[in-house]
C-alpha cells in the first residue's frame, strides 16, 4: 500500500531534522582552532595546548538553512523559468555568495567583539595576594659571660603576588579566516545537496504526473474505442446528410453538419498529437461555438470570440484541444435556459507569449452546483500544462461579480 500524503510528509520532515542535526555537529567538529601556550614564572616555564571551538555555530547553521530552503523553494524554480539558463545559474550563484559573505562578516565581527571583551577582562583581573611567613633563627650575642646562649625567633612577613592560572585563548578572527576553506566546502556541499534534492523531487513529480496523464489517456482511449463507430462510415454518413440538406435548401443544417464533420475529423486525426498550428485550434473553437449555440434559443446566449488572423499566427503551435475544456465549462455552467447569458473569449499573441481569457456568466447558484469553481477538466488541463509547458505557464481562475473568469498565459518556445 502506498503511503498517504501525511505519512510521506512526516517521514520527509524527520529526514530533514536528522539531516540538519548531522550538519550542525559536523560543522562544530570541523571548525576547531588548536592553540599552544607557554607560561614562564621566575625561570620556570609550563606548556599548555588544546582546542577552541567556534562559539557562533548557530549563525552559520542559520545561513546554511537559508541557503538550502531558499534554493529549493524559490530560486531553482525561478531559474528554470528563465529563458536564458545562464541568467538562472547567475542568480543562484549570486544568492550563495551573498549568504556566504553575510555569514563571514557577521561571525568575524562577533568573534572580534568577543576577543576584545576577553582582553579587557584579563587586564582588569587582579592577581591573588598570598601572605607567606618565613621563619628563621637569629643569634643574639650579649656582652659578658652568659650561661646560655638564647635564640629568639624572628618572623619576617612578606607579600607575594601570584598570577591566576592561565586561561585558554578564545576563537580569534585569525582562526576564523584560517577556517574559511572548510566553510566554503560546507557551503558548496549544501548547494550540491539542495540541487540534488530539488531536481530529484522535480523528476519524481514529473514522472508521477506523466504516469497519471498516461493512465488518463489510456482510459480515454479505451472509452473512445468502446463507443466509436467506423470513421469511414461516420464521415460518409455526414457527407450524405450534408448533400441531402443542400438539395433541400436547408443551408443552416448543411453548415452545421459541415462544422460537425470538421470537428470530428480534428478530434480523430489531430487530437492525438501534442501540438497543432494555432490557426487550426482557433478554427476548431469557432466550429464548437457554432454547434453549442444550436442548443439554445436566439438571443438566449451571446458569445464573443476575439482572436488573431491567420497571418498573425504563422509558425505558432499550441497543445491540441487545450482551450476546449474552458469553452465546454463556459457553456455547461455559464448558460441557463430562460436566463440571459454571455461568454467572452479571446486569444492574443504578443512577443512569443500567448494570452487566453474566457469569461462567462456564473449560474452556479441557479444550478445548485457544489464547488464548481474549477469547472470541467480544469485539473486535467493543469496537469497537461505542467507536462507540456513546465514552468512556462500561469493559469488563474476566479469568480467575482456573478461571473467566472479564466486567465491563461503561456510562454511559447
């Protein structure tokens, strides 16, 4: 059984926590300054040696977190959308350099300030005063014979100033400068890990979307195969109906049959291709609008479709049947029998960008739809856009003032 979304999120969060714990302790272990001391006192010398750790690891730790998540959540996705890849690489590199320099300057100033405080404290501290007493015997000679010689104990007091035991030196700015190759290696490692993490997740996400799209496509083909009739028989029948309508002088019926024939031919023979010329997609939309309007009384629905002419769309290709779900959504949920309805749709091409808009009357309240804001097939369209135009599209839908609006912008290759 595949793990649920919450389970996968929990497992991923645990891995993130463990990863950053390992990074923190690895950094603390690597950034260590060694020192040697020699203390001389009255001709005697003593040697001391040891290690001093960087006292501000949390600053670098925060910088590494900022670098990692800034890359995977913001910069890499923006870099992939840039037309010139070198610009994207430059943006990512500049961000890493800025974070590194900020980390260097902040810690350098903190270490320097700490060193000044330590020196002031060492200078202001006084030696320990120890009072020692030295006893010695002094012979006192008196004139004349004495039966005994007396010795008098004389005590001489003396004060000695004993310095405090030496304290190990702290982490100095020189130590920080010396440690920069290690810091650079750690930053480069985080950049490499964030790059691998982002692109592996992106590959897995795209692979999952491709699998879903392929499964949906196979399902649609299966449903189509179950319901389709022989294409030759179908088109021959339409041609016969078209001829009959022409002989009887029913031009409207003949024109509708001709449009239906064109739509079916487009769906059967060009619907399987990924990209088609834009002018053919526009023609398909025009025929679909005409056939949809046949279901409603005159004046019940007004449809406006603005688009560039064939000369303006030369060489421009778009995904086949990309805009049809928006049109079907507008007619199904934006038109109600007995009510005035309107649909406004447009396609514009400017500087290698395509802008598609569709706006229709919102009758969801009348039809008592439940959460129909996304409309028919919009989730499938989002997945198709992600596969065909990764990082090069922006789809927005909104409902306001009793109208439903769709705005799709695509950067053409």
